[in-house]
């Protein structure tokens, strides 16, 4: 097992979480409903991004993360990412976070499977960091945190050998091996089978530094080539494209790790076209909206006029089977609606199979037994303090 796997897993999963939240918030903010009073504003979207990024790239937390250590279990990693998501004014119930975690895991698994070379796992991570950098480019403090963390990652991983990267990739594959969640976005684009397993293409460019398969060379005892023969490869392969930049800034070439929720064809993340690195189509993917249960519409339903003076947060239930949400709704009905709650609970069915949803909610509830209560929403803290809290929580995992 590689002791250098955890930072890349955390950055890639955290990046996917930011992609999902930002796409949903942005899609709602540009919708026709934006003219209504009290909708989720652009300021709120940026605030959520800045809070999460500031906590994610907190200096103390990143220093601890980059120390050689074993990869966390799924349960522990989900706990850390839940705390990260709660660094903003949002609150996700266990069932919602469970579904979000599944989407993040499957996106990262897809990227690891299609990664041309073990070392290119770095390029995938750098694509995530580059995109996160763009999300907070207007906030100097958060931007500096991302830049500093990126420098440390380049310093740590640039000296690793090819063998160490191969071990890192094997560790990732073991970690992701039991995840076979079906994602409609992948199934629609035929990169995932109905059984949840990904489709590996037998065409396209070969990895950098690799010859096109199909040719057998025979050499004599003196090392001189004496014969050539060909064999069918079962695919259509092309010459490798140029190598991506492993520096702090540069053209990564590889498209894996970019925000797939802003493109129409996520299967094009394969490095088949070097000229298509810059993608200008930022239109939201309709299927991604369905997959995320129109998260932006849920967030925008909060009314600014009804917000208490103390800083509010909101909870989102993606499952109608969430017991906590039902209890809160019952309490509100008992109160007779005389006073607005500090946070609103919105229920929506996220899965077609109600039995599966019920089981997931039950398991998620077991995971969070004894978990600390959310911080007081009326108290505001800096990104540094939130990062310290996250680091302290990790010490007990």
C-alpha cells in the first residue's frame, strides 16, 4: 500500500464535490427564477466556494495530509468530507451526503480507470486544483492557500519514481474496487454499463512513451533486428499525444479531472484530442441536473426576508425516508408555523427504488451515531479555524 495516496484522493474527491455544488448553484443563479426575491444569490455561491476551499487547503490541514500515512477507510473519508462540506452555510443530512459521496467516488474511479499512465494521476489532481483555483480567483486569501498547497504537492510528488506511482495507482484501485454505483450521466454516454462497471475503450492514443501495439520485433543474439510480424490488436490505436505539464501552471493536455458537469460529452475526457483541451461550452448538462435532484432549485427556495438575524444555515434532504427531516417537519407543524425555523428542510426523492433509499438512509444513520452536533450557525469563523477543527477531528478518527 502506498503511503502517498491520501492527499490525491482527498483533493480529487474534494474537487468533484466543489464541481457538483458550484454547477448546481450556478445553474440556478442563471435561471429565469433569478428575478424572484430571496433566491440563492451569486454572493452566496461564491461564499460557499470560498468557505469550502479555504478549509480544504488550510495550511495546517494540508501539512498533516501530506505526511506519509495509510489511506483512510471509506467511512472515515466520508466523515472528513462531510465536515468539509459543512464548512459552508450548507448542511447535508446523512442520506444526502451518502449520495453525494457515491457520485464523487464514481467520478474519481472513472478518472483512475482511464488514466493513461500511473504518473498521470498527478495531472488529474492538477486539473482539479487548476479548476478550484478558478473558482476562488477573486478571493486572494483562498487563492493563496490553493497556490501554496499546489507548490507543496509538486514538491512532494515530483521526486517519486515510476514504481512508486504504480503502487499508488494499485492502492487507489483497491480502494475503489467495490464501488459499482450506477450514474445515469455515465450510462447515458455509454462509459458505464448497467451493472455499474466502466467501459474501457480499445481505441485512441496510447500513453506517452508507449509504442502502438500490433508489431512484434525479433532480435538475434547480437541484438540486431532480424524479423518483424504483425498481430491483430482488437482496437484502433494512434500515436501518443504530447505529455502534459507537471509544473505549477501549464497545459495538462489530459482532460481527466476537469469539471464534467459543464460539458455535454463527459466521455471526451479521454485524451483523444489534444486540440480540445480548452473547452468553451459551459452550458449545464441536463442529465447532471436530474442526477443531483435540482439542487440549485432547492437552495434557492430560501427566502431572505424570513431569515433570522443570526447567521442561518440550511439542510437539504435528498431522500424522503430521512427520519430526521420528518421529525423536524412534525415539530414545525406542532408549532403552528408561528416562527420560521433556523434552517429549512426540503425533501425530495432521489432514487427510484424506495427500498434501496430506505436501506441507505438506515446505514447512513448508523455511520453518524455519536457524531458531534453541527457548529452553531450563528457563529462565524475563519477558514483557518475551520481547517484547525477539521484537523483536530482527524486526530480522533
